[in-house]
C-alpha cells in the first residue's frame, strides 16, 4: 500500500473535491482519495504504484490541473 500527495490547481469548493475524487477513484489500484480544497492537494492511496500520467488525466477530466507531486 502506498500514498502520494499531488498539488491540484483550480479547486474551490466541496463539489470540486467530489469531481476530482470520483475521477481518481476510477484508476486501477486506487483504494482511497482524500481531497483538501484549502491546501489544493489530493492524497491518493493505492495498492500499487500509479502512473502520474493516469492521475494527471483523471484530474484534467474533472476540469482541474495537476501542478505538482
């Protein structure tokens, strides 16, 4: 099990958090997603190493920008 925190730009409210979490949860291996809108971060727990391109694509699908890890 591993956990990694990513910086996400553009989130402003609880609805933003839900959209981002829902998209990231579709990535194979993801076991939990915790979004902190105030800090602009998303912590993703998984049972395998995730490809950052998959995380970036999920965040962009939700309408936001992955800005760092």
